[in-house]
C-alpha cells in the first residue's frame, strides 16, 4: 500500500493527495536544481489570467508561489475582464516567442468574448503545459510523447501507487470533458484497463459504477455518486471540487467532491478526499510538465 495512503480500520484507505503532491514537488525541485547546475537551464512558466474570477485568482497565485518554490522562473500576466480575443492572442504569441518561457498556461474559463479553442490553438504545442492543444491531444491518443494534462496525470500517479499494476482492471470514468474525462480514459487505456467513459446520458449510471474496480468521478455535481453505487473494495478518485452551503451556517460554504464521501468511505477500498485529494496533485504535475517542456526545448534529458 502507498506510503501516502493511511489505513483506517473498517473504512477505505484515504489517499493523501497532499502528501503525494509534496513528494512530487520535492522531486521536481531537485531535478530543476540539477538542470540549473548541469546545463544552466532555469525552466520558466508563464500563466495568463484574464478577468477577476476569484477561484482562478487563487489557483494562479498558488501556481506562481509553487513555481518559485520549485526553483523555476514564474511569469504572471493579468488582463482585464474586458480584454479582446486579439489582446489575449497577442500575449500568447509574445510568450511563444520568448526563449525564457518554456511553459504557457492560459487559465480557464475565459470571458465569453474570448474563444477558448482559438486561444488554446495559438499556444506553441511545445510550451503547452496543460496538454490541451490538439497536437498534444492527438499525440496522447496515438501513443506518441506529448505533454499530458495535469489533473489526469495526478489521478494516474495516485492510482498506480495505490494499486500497482492496473492491467485488466475495469475503470469507469464519469464525465467526458477534454480536461479530465477524455485524457484520463486514454491514460488508463495505456495502462491496459478496460475503460468505460460514462456521462450524463449514460443509462443506469449507478449500475455501471457498481461494475468498476476503478471509479473516477469528474462530472462537477456535488456528492452525486452515492455509497451504494460503489463496488466494495473499489479505488475511487474524486476529481470534483464543488462549493456548497454549510448546513446551519448562513452564508458559509464548504468544498465537496462528486462522490458522497461519508457513504463511499465505508464501501471503497481506497478513496481520495475533497479537499486534499486530486487538487494538490494538479499543480505538482504542472510543475513537472514545465520541467519536461524546458528540457525538451533545450535538448537536454530530464534528470532521473
Ligand atoms: N481552470 C481550472 N483548471 C484548469 C487547468 O487545469 N488548466 C487551465 N488552464 N485552467 C484551468
């Protein structure tokens, strides 16, 4: 069982994403120190934030802080909510051309006047640390080296550490987004899982879920997946981050996942909590992608 998973009597192992993320950040930091000293290469990660969305502002602040802590250069660009698509494109093109910037992330969602697909398409695929560019998506699905989306990468690391070999496991993913559902399906297929990609129109979703050795919930619906939907002993990864009102405390909120944790923890073999599960892994994987992108651009091997 994973170092970062804690066994509780009679309940599922809680997969500690914070501990996994801290470990990965430390590993990335050590590798950054190595490429700096051996090759004079300091990876640089640029984040573009358009508008004032409070959740996005928090993410961007955390990304900047953790980028610096890993020993990389961090560049932040804030554009107003009213920025035009051309203004965002101009910023992306400048970052594509900047040799000190090895990774570019445009924080989503974008304001409605800015076409997301056009912006993602404008990012140099070699600098696309989100792995959202069609070139990287195509490379991932055809088994070529690519930059792999961060949240799915984090889920896979925790699954492999918890279960070891995933070959032959039945994996069910609820949610078919480009950011999580589709790429995690491909990553699990690569690990020789039998993969089902379920969604809002899947018939008898509860029955489908009950067949899964690995259940990944990425649907954005608070506590939708109940305890009796889960196969006893299954490994459950909850990607959902939903803010809901705190009972009995007017105006206060709390974070919950897409899984009903209180019920699921009694049935699953292992489960990620929200918060403290998948979330912290996403930024750690982003730093890892920035390091990989920098090494590839500089023509040096990523240190072991
Ligand atoms: N907004 C929420 N999650 C993400 C992410 O992983 N990447 C980007 N670019 N925006 C996001």
